[in-house]
C-alpha cells in the first residue's frame, strides 16, 4: 500500500510540476468557447428597482438546470452586481437579501457541475462603503481607490483568493477607474503617470493571481478602454484599448445592449447593430474576435434591457454566436425560454460552438455604424456559415467573399435562416437583403437541411421600399415639418435623426426607469391629414437609459391623393438640428 501511495504521490507531483511548467495552464486564455449565465437583467438595481435576492438567484439556477436538461449548454453562473454587504469590503454578502450567505447556491452549483462566478465593481465604490484597510488608497472624493498606493490592492487580491478557495472560478471586473489616487499623489503626479501605474499594478496582480490559480476565468468590463456610448464616435477610440490586458483577461466586453445610432423600424435590430459595430471596432483595435464579449444577449423584464422579454431573440442569439466570441453570455430571466425555445437554442449552440472550436470567424463588408451592409463568417473544414445584415433603409446586395485561400470554392449554398417578410435573393456569391434584414447562409455541409434554423418571425421586413421626396423645413429650433401627397397602397416610413448644430449625431439621455422619460415623448413623430392626427406606429416608445438619437415610425390608413403634414419634434434641451426622410413601404 505504501508503494502504491508513493506512486500516486509521484504522479501527483509530476502533474503539479507539468502544470507549473506549462504556460497554457497559467497564462493563456480559454482554449475553447464557453457559455456563461449572468443573472443581471433578471434584476436591476441601477436603471430599475428590482433587487437581487437569494430567492431570485435560486429560481434562475433551477431554470438554468431545466434548460441544460433540454440540451442547452451552460458552463458558468455569474452572480452579478450588488450581492455584497455595503460595509463588507467584498467579503460579506448582503444580509437583507442573502440572510444565510451564498452557501446554498454554491452547493447547488457544485452538485450540478456549474462553475460559479462573481461580479466586482473593482476599485470604484458603487453601493459600497470604504473599509479601514482601503483608507490610505482613497482619492479625494472618496469614491475610488488607488491600485499602486495603500492597502486596497493587497486586500482586494486576498479577497479574490478567498472567493476562489470558496469555489468561484470566474471573476468579472466592472467600473474600474485608473485615474484614482490619494490626494497627495493627485496633486504631485501627472494624470498619465497615475493611470499607467494603476494599470501596471492591477495587471501584475492579476497575472500573479492567474499563475497561482490555473483555469480561472477573468473578464473585463467597463473602464478598460473603448468609447461605448455611441456608434458615431470617431475611430480610433479617444480612450484606446491597451492590448496588454489580453495577457490577463480571457475576454473584454464591448458594451451593454443599447440602440445604435442607426435608425431602424425594429428597435431590437438597431440594438443588434450596436453590438455588431462595437465588435468590429474592438477588432479594428487589435483584439481577436474570440476575445471580445459583445454582452448582447439579455432576456428580461427590467429597465436595463428595456423590458425586452424575448423579442427578436433568435436573431440576437445567432448574431452573438456569429461574432465569434468565446465567452458567450446569456443574461436575464431564463424562465422566458420555454422548452420549444430551448430546443432551438441547444441546436444553435451545438452548431456554432463546435465550429468555433475547430474553425475560424472573420468579418467582411462595411462598418455597421456607418450604415453599410456587413457580415460575420465562421468556417471550418466542412463548410461555412455567413451571417449578413443590411442596416440600410433600402434593398441592398452584399458580396460573400472567400475568407481563406484554403477555403473550398463556393459550390452549394443555401439560406438557412432569415427574417420574415422579404425573401432574400441568394445567387451563390452574393445575397440581396431587404431593409434592416438579417440572414444566415450555409455552405458545404452546413447547406444541408439538417442545419435549417428557421425564421425570425418577430422581425418582418417589407417587400419593397422607395424614398419619397419630402422637403422638411425648420419650425423653430426643435421642430421640422414637411407636406406631401401620399401614394395609394403603401405605408409611409418616417425616419428622423438628431444632430448637433455642427452636424454630429446628438444622442439624448432622458433617464432610466422608473423616473425616466419615454423616448416617444422626447423624439416625436406626428402625421396629420385634414388637420386630424393619424396613428403612427413606433417601436422606440420606451424609457431608454442609454439614450437615443433617432425615431422611426410608420403610418397607414390615410386617404391617398390628399396631402398630409409630417412633423418631427425633439425635446432635447440643447440646441439641435433635425433631419428626416420619408419612404413608402409595402409588406405584400
């Protein structure tokens, strides 16, 4: 028996030594895609008043396990913001909502092979009070701590180790502030040096943490670079992304879901375009696609996701996977995914995750935020999947390029997914899409019927669209009007945008729930005929915490041949310049 124990000890020692010598074990990021569940948007304590509780967390864990029984893959469950006691320095759970702490939740995760994860506001005090150990790191405002001076960083890294030892295997770092420094350093050291020293100190601490804890997953969120508020920000970013973060983080997020500055009749498709645009800009900044987390899939009944529930959920999920990121995060109310949805989700995960593990994803076409058709394509030895989007208010054709010299010549291809309405015209090497339309084309084995993914029936694309001449004139500083004689048999689609006086897109922030203003009252489209208002159908009638720069509406039921008046108004407090275009659209 002693001889056997000695053999086992030698094997264990050899394995430990191999792990220590293997750079993959300590330093390299994920070796395969993962699927993460994050419970943010099932609750919301920032732009809504829905608290995180143990009851809610356990309910969502039950739903996660139900979906996994249906074949949907999940590897991690991240406990997002505000799990912590306000006075506990990230080491105690909030008693009012977690009276017994996390042990019951952790045990249930462990029993079912789910790796727990934990959110941190890093060095910014968000619903958190400073503790004595952090005092000599606090800035003058007492709302953030320095990484390179004082006791905050050693205490914070010890905290991470405590939670790792408790069983947590993924850590999410949000709201970081690299400008923080104690008052004496604020006045004596250049801002650039403060930032550099903070970044270096935190990066080195994370490097050592990874080295000590092989296999831990670290993900970066707000504060690590990029400008995320709009899709019209000049590029390169004025807040650049330091690629050295890729030495310690498995992924870097590219922004929470929000409408892009591309006007669209379907609000959720504009949100897709935001995530597509940010992924492209992060790629342009030097990040590999697999290291970018678009954080785009949120199902929920809270203000953070604009009470989306599961609207247009298929296309949103497909686009998340099509972008090629290896940290694929599903947020929110999993109870909204019934068993039928779960079966479809399982099929899509199985298809894309395997392809991304063995193959490669590349981008093509224009820049989404510049309103140009674009796409993402994943390919492996068996074939390819091309996902294409037309963000234009018009029918457009996009060429499907070969993405590698080793890629087989296009032979058989087929549309395997599309929005409802307009039927894309696929010619083999190009595809014609309707306005705002998305489609997926399979080549090689992926053109087979078994890879059919159906249709996004919650996004309906018109069969035709044509611009109508309309001369809009200013009526004061925040209103424009135009008169025109509408054609028969069509709807009118009115697209308004808001700019600064010098021509830049102007986004209006009117607050989040519960006190924010509905954007339908901020960016208003009115249509009148014979002095009587006509109903205008819009989809942006929401309280949008992230702001909006446009409005799109459709009107029908007017008398053809009788002039109508179109009025577009903004309640933005600053001076703005409005512009609008009118289209006739037919759905049949």
